[in-house]
């Protein structure tokens, strides 16, 4: 089996690719939006807000947590989730730098071409 050669790439790109992998599902994006819309950490009601099974929501939360995009704090028999603002800001800045360096389509001239 082939192994990924991530050590051949800058650490920032490897981290950004990990975040992109975690963000590459609409369910995970919806979970981020739902958590962001709440002023406090969110627990079990995340499952009720999603059109997915509890086990699927749990797996998506695990992916987001492993990517560092959210934090999970154990509160008795449940886990409460909130955004990790430092990681989200780092990812936002990383994508901004990445896309600022791409000029695949040339300057926009406003004529629709």
C-alpha cells in the first residue's frame, strides 16, 4: 500500500489539507454552522438538528475534533462541543493566503468573459 508523503510538503500545507479533509462533507459544515450559531457549548441537541443518525453525527464530530476545528468537553454522561477559534482563524488565514496566490483566471474585467 502506498503511503502519503506529506513530509515532502510545507507543514502549513499539510495542516491546511487536514482541515480541508475535515471540512469536505456537508454534514460537518452544517455541524460547524450549528455550533457557531449557539452562544455556548452544544451537547446532545446536535443530533436533533441534523438529518443523520446519532452514530453518524458522532463520527462527524470526531473528525472535526481530530482536525482541531472544535473542542469537546466531557460534562457527565455527555460531551459538549464548541468551536476552536484559534484553529478556525488559522485555517481561514491559510486558505486566504493559498487563494491569494492563485491567478488561474486572470483579472476580472467585468465583461463576463
